[in-house]
């Protein structure tokens, strides 16, 4: 509409330079306002923002880039070849863990910001949790397991990226109703028939799913 403003003058005014210049002000100012509006809108686009722009969005939703992560450390074998036993077959050590503070990379930070926004606007119902998970990672299959005892878990399957999969199992992305215990995620991976030569159970109608619990 703005680009047509000078052409919409009455015919008797079209030969008046000053009037046409005055009328063209709307085009110039309107174009500047439009460009500024587009720039502001794009500056808050989570998917395209990077670095400092993403930090600004994080401050708006009150979610800093810094976080405390858990790192699993594989225990080394000191003597025997069967497990980490330190020379004593009755003293077997489990995996060690250490906490470390780091700044999220842009990809993970985008997921975290989106999850924070969904938490702020969601009501933590089953429908809201499903909507959040579909928005964040878009799995092909998603199910909320609610046994009715103030606990719930989430099953999902699909072509998730390694970052999305890591974020689900290691970052606090889920809306959790007050007083309810979240039992974690279960990823449904490959399906196999029980009569598969590698997994022989004798029933070609029975199938099962491999589960990865979080």
C-alpha cells in the first residue's frame, strides 16, 4: 500500500512538486518503520538468533546460558582384566561422576529457551506436556504413561538428533505438575521379531521394543 501512495494523488495535484514530495514522506517513513519492525521481529527469532542475540532472549525469559552438568567418568582397571577391581576381586567400583559448570552451546540453548517458554505458558496437563514435546523435538511417536499414583513417564520414538536426545535425557525440559514425580524418558528404538535368527523365541507374531530409560 505504501509504495502506491504518491500515485494515488488527485490528477490536479500530480504536477505540484511540493505536494508530491510531502505525500512521499509517508512512503519514506513507512519504509523505515517497516524495516525496523522486521529487524525487531527477526532479532527475537529463536531459531535464527546466535550468540549475544540468543543471550538477550534468554535474559527475557529468565533462563541463563550457564548450567551445572553431570559428567560420567569411566573407572579404569588397575590390576585385573575383569572389571575395575584394583587388585581385589571383591572390591568392584561403579562409575564415578563429577559436576561441572559450562555455558550451553547455541543449539542446546535454543531447546532450553523453548522449553522455558513452554513451561511459563503451559498448565502441566498431559495435553500441555504432549504439545511441548511435539514442539521441542517432534518425535514420530509420543505417549505419556500415567499410572494414577502421582507419577508419570514419557515414551517416544523417532529420528531425533543427538543433541535433542541428549537434551531430553540430561536437561530439565519437561513441565512437571506440582507434587507429581517425573520418572524419566523411555526411547523406543529398534523393533525385532522373536523368531529372528539373532533373537529366537519361536513365535513369529510376537514383537518387542528395546527400551532406553532416562
